[in-house]
């Protein structure tokens, strides 16, 4: 994960992040893994109300 940002709003925290995904994975597999990360963040930090993620291939920076 990189480019992690957290904004505090009246509704709760909004987390934005980018993450690397292996280019050999299917789009569905990448989305499933990113969804797991998002659910884990919300479980670990109940104040997080929204998670916005962006998956990209390695070395995309």
C-alpha cells in the first residue's frame, strides 16, 4: 500500500489508498483481495466509514 490518505468528516473517516496487484491476477481476483483489505480496515478501525482504493500493477509509479 502507498499514497494512503485519511480524511476526517462528520460521518467518519474516509481512507484512500493505492496498492500494487500482480499483473497475472484476474480483475476479479484483484477486486476480491482489495475488498478484503477494505473490510479489514473497517473492522480494525470502526471510525472508518468509507474506503476508496486503487489497484495498480507493480512499478506503476
